[in-house]
C-alpha cells in the first residue's frame, strides 16, 4: 500500500510558528553551534594540514602527562579500542608517540609522547589552535571569553558524564 503524503506548501504563519518554537529550543541552538564549530574545525585544520584525530589524541596525551594506556586514551577520546589502535599505529608511524611495554606485565602497553610529538603539539595544537581560538572568539571581549571557556569546561564535564552513561 502506498503512503499518501501531503505535498502542498504550508502557510507562512505555520512555518513562522515552528521556526519560533525551534529558536526557543536550546538543544537545537547547541546542535547548530556544534555543527558550525565542527565545520570550522574541519576547514581550518585541513588548511593547517593537521589531522583532527592526531591533534585530539596528542592533546589528550599531553593533558594525561605524556603517558597513557590505549584504553584510557580511547575513553578520553570516546573512541573504540579498534579505532584507537589505528590512531596509535599512525602516531607511531609519524614518530609522534611510541608504545612502551612494561617489564612487569607484557600485556600492559603504554603510549608515550616523543620529543617530536611534543613539538607537534606545541606547533600545531597549541600555536595554531590559539590562533584559531582568537579568530573564533574575536567577537567577544576578554571577560566574555573567560566566561565562555569556563562554561564550555562545565558543559564538557556534563556531556562527558552523559556520554559515559549512554
């Protein structure tokens, strides 16, 4: 049986009513902002010749003190162990990180940042990231930027907890 679909154009008042409802919904404002931010990151990182996954993996690795297990890094990045293995293989191939096996238990592997990896983070994640942050937040004064950064940290903590409970 064929489904009959109403293909006539809705009234402009009906469209405006739904648009007003959507604009008032914070969730969709967040989704739109996240999508816009994601596109900005994608475009600018491509322009800067930086892999997003390498950048975030190295960012997380530095924040974790330069050493992590693959499982810890996968959790921090919200990635599967399988995809994390591919990322680590790639980081190793580029000399940005190395796998280190403990003498006590060969089943335990640590991922450690190399000097080249730290320089990669300094040059790409820190310097270029700082430039892009200034560009993106240029419409805000210093106090607004501080408030935004604090709010984003708070939201990130909350979203991390939500994701971990899914």
